C-alpha cells in the first residue's frame, strides 16, 4: 500500500530525473549525434595509393533516447497523476473553537502557505511604547490608544555673572560669566497610537500559530490517504510513438 505522502516525497526527484532525460535527448536530437559513417577508399589503379578506412560510430538512436525518456518521464507522469487523483478524495477535518472545515489536501497546503504569509504580516505589527501608559479611547476618530500626559519644560539660555572676588583698591573684581538653562514654560504632551499593545500582539500571534499547527496536522492526516493505483505513461507513449 502506497500512501500519498510517500509519492509526494519522491515526486520532486522523479521530475528532476525526467527533465534531465528530456534535456539529454533534446541535445542529442539537435547536435548531429545521430549520424555515423564508414568510408572505404579504393584506388582506380591497382598500384595506386591506398588509405585506411574512416569510421564514425553511431553512439545512439532516437529509439534509445526515447526509451530513456519513456522510463524517467513515465515514472514522473504516473506519480503526478496518482497524486492528483488521490488529492481529489484525500481530505481532513479542522476543528478549533467554533471553526470547522473539511478540506482536501491541496486546499490545506494552500491554506498553510497563506497562513505563513499572514504570520509574516503579523510579525511586522508595531507595538506601543512600554515606557508610556496607554488607554483605549473609543471617542477618538479613529478610535485609538491615548497616553497619559507627559510634562516637559521649555528653557531659555541666560547669561549669569557670578562675582568670585569683590573689587579692592588694589584689584578689580573677579567675575565668572556662564550660561544656564532656565525654565520659562512647560509642555503637556498627549500621544496617540494606532499600534497594538504588546500583549494584544502576543495573543494574535498565539492564535495564528495555533491555526498553523492545526492546519499542518490536518494536511499530514490527509496525506495518509492510500494512493489509487493508476498508470497512463505506457499507453500514452504507445499512442504517440506507435507501440
């Protein structure tokens, strides 16, 4: 008994072998390798100069090349058709919470691929800055997260003159001059965010990962279907090439 996953495992190898055989045959058919010859020289005068025979051996024939193609291509063709025929009836059920489907193996493979694409998108979702406190506000347009107010200050450069030593009759005063930032006002900033909280993103990722595992398991169950015995290659080649 052959199972679907067993022919799926070898289909790629059979395809590669068939392509190699067809490529080899195509090269033979177009490169003049199907011609050979044997040439003998006979002088017209019995005492004339003689030359050795010339020979170019025939390495292969169209028939031999087609035999090789028939073996490799035929194996690939039969396995591919067996896969498609079996996929027609190979199904598996998916049940997760209130979701329920019964899908064929090909649809499960398609769904698995699409979920992988969706997972990449979810990975790219930005999350809110954890250094701020965020609250969901339905009254915003559009509804979004709103941070608590953050206060920052506006400053102004001021020149400060600091007398280090007072003037005396003998010496002038020593004054140290420097600049300093002086607060002249304050900003109150409220931030808006259309991102998700980190916990929300983790929950979404958990759900898509769970669905990915369930779909993969269903596909593997569908691939346990018994392959229907079917062979077309011999009849096909017989019809095309006449036997």
